[in-house]
């Protein structure tokens, strides 16, 4: 599927429980869940996935392009951080998104959840350029509730003044600024109210398009690095982020994509320790499993 001539990528992470003491990259992982049946911490693997959206408006699928271990692999992860700093979970996913976009040979949008609504995500995308010098990947994401922007006052020599600050969640007090539109999201046609504004955002020292959305009782802010993208398209693009949840459900419960088990005696009994060079081949098995899962998943959908 395309939006403004760009492919839509979706990126997210998932945690898979693994309890073998001598399995590479197994570590203690924290789970954020409202489900009381899920423990707060599990031992397992933490994967990051980049997928591409295919199909039609009525029937869309998220097809995984790459899955990669995000934690517990120490120096074996060669991705770069930002400005010479060590890589983080955010920069690893961002670098993987750029890599997949280059491999498609197309400019792309990517939709992410609020965890990635931080400066490094937008800065890494901003520095990746296409063949014609355009930004290769534009970001559409859910903004954090405490996000603030600043009015871009042209005649002001000083930027980011306190009197120009706009707290995004306070936009919902100005109901007369909102427009009503019927839009298809999450497979249903519904009426939403929205308004948008382009503001300076300190983490990137540049402009971001913010879209305030009232969907029934829900109130949320979306943000886009593409200032030419229509706010209705921003809402539509973000609605497809949920397709990754169906992808993970299919990988875990339908295909059995994470039903692998391998170990090495070269590991200490402490699974949180960094991996030694002797475990590289075993990590290769895990990545090979993900490659095969991608092929099977594509054939099913």
C-alpha cells in the first residue's frame, strides 16, 4: 500500500519467553501489560521487527521484512548510535528501518508507537536521504502526553520562548478549532474530530506537524515529520500500526515462528552475561529461523 507515492513500513518489538540457561541472548525482560495474568518480568528474547504494509484498504496485512534481537547480544550488534553515542533500543530500530527502506529502493513512511516519539528517531530519519536528496523515511507516531511545541514566530529572533510554548494536550480545550470528518480506521467507518498545527519541536530543532484527534471518548496527539502530509492521512497511517499485533499473533500462535530451542555450553549459567564469540553461530540460527518464518508468513497471507 502507498501513501503519497511512499510505501508504509511498520516497526515494533515483541518479547518471547525462553528459559534455557545456556541459550544465547536470554535475559530478564520487563513487560508492560494491563493483563494481570502476565508477570512483570520474564526471561526471554527481545526482538525488533520491521514490516511492510501490503493489500488494500479493506484487507491489509503486515509482512515482516526483518526480525532482529535487540538485547543481550553485546558487541555482536554492530548498529550505530546517534552522534557517536552507544546504540540504544530506539536507535537500533531506527537504523533497521532506514536499512529496510534502502533495500526497497523506495521512499517510505514508518508508523511507530509513542515509545519512539523521541528526538533520536526523527534525527536518524532526517539524516537518511533518497537519490534525489529527499528524506528517505518520514515518521508518523503517537505523541507522548507531555509533549510540548513552540510557535514558529517568523519575526522573532529568539526561538523556543516560554510565551510561545504550546502544551499539546491543552488543544482539546479549544473545541472550536476542531473539524469533523468521517474516516475509516481499524476497519470501521467512524466520525472523528481533528485539528492540526505545525510547531517547533526542541528535540530536533525543527518543525513537526501535530494532529490532535478526538475519537469518541479518546483524546490523543499524532505527530509527523512530513509537513505536507494531510492530517486525515496521518490518522489513517497510524491506524495501520495495529497490524503488527496481528503479525506477532500469527508468528507466535499460528506459524510457531518462535518455537526454536538451541543452546551452547560456552555460555555461563548466568544468561544475562554478554555473549562470547563462540555463540555467534548460535545467534545465526535464531536469525535464520526468522528468515524462514518470514517466507512462510508471506506464503500464508
